[in-house]
């Protein structure tokens, strides 16, 4: 039995809204998404390597007459189109994720100046990874729907039968390869390694701190296993 312990559950869009504590969860969702967008700008200004998806975003921004933030929004909705054959169901958090992160990243990039000196750039990069982990935990813990890229991972896992970790690794490596081809090797660096090896453990560490207990009935089958995280 799960008892009173908060668990990460799978609920439909309407059930997510009816599961209780909605004001707190909405606030947590948007704060988490804002932190995620700020963290992206921090890593870009740190200029010591980007996450795979941001490498892709930067590469596309070099080719298209759009800002980095609008590229993020466009890629997010493109990924959502891939949910259709995978039969993934978006929630409020899914749509908010697709829009808010990119807009916040753009606003932060307009205000944040790239520091001089390796130490300051490293600190900015480290701060970006930490903030990304905390932001991810916040919006996931709000339990209002997974992000577009997370849904792509879980959908492919369900359709192919391969593990979530295998799907996530394959997606991230493929995106990083395309991003590197588009933007050049300057998107690779210590920040890429810090993100690759740190974001998963950080999110898993912080998630129990902010995971909201829902009022909806929770069964053993509804809980996301540690493997899925």
C-alpha cells in the first residue's frame, strides 16, 4: 500500500485539474517553468556547453529569423505533433511548458550579460544546471501533465517496448548530434557533461521535496516507478 505518501501518478487532463490543491499546483507549475527558462539562458550566457535540446535550439536559431525563445516554442509544438501517432494525451502543464519556457528564456537572455572570466562562466553554468533540476522537479511535482519532450520519451517507450532510459538516451544523443551539426562544436563543453550527468539525479533528488499529494485515488499501478524517473 502507498499510504499517505505522495506519489507521481498518471491522470488525464480533467482528472489532473480535479485532483485538489489546484492553486498551489498552478503556482508551482509556472514557477518551475520560469526557473527552467531562466536556467537555459544562464547556460547560454555561461558559454561552456549546452544541453542537447538547447544545442538544437541554438542551431535552428542560426538558420531561422526567429529568437531563441520562439525557436524553443516552435520545437515544443513540433514535438507535440509527434504525440499524435504515439497517442499521448497533453495536459495543462504540457501546453504551458511549450509556451512559458521559451518566452522566459528570451526575456532572461535580454537582461543577462555574459560574464568575463572562466570562473564566473563556470558558476553561471553550474547555477543553470542546478536551477534546471529544481525547475524540473517543481513542474513535474505539480502533476499537471508532462512536458512535450518527456511525453515523446514515454510514448516511444510504450510503443517500442524499450526502457524509458534507453529511449531518453537515444533521443538526447540524436538531438545533440543534429544540434552540433547545425550550430558547430562550440555548443559542446563541460556544461554539456554537467547537464547530461547531473540533471537526472538532481531532479530525482529534489522531486520528493515538491511532489504534491493528490486527492484522486492512487493505485499501485498509477505510480511512476523509479525506472521511469
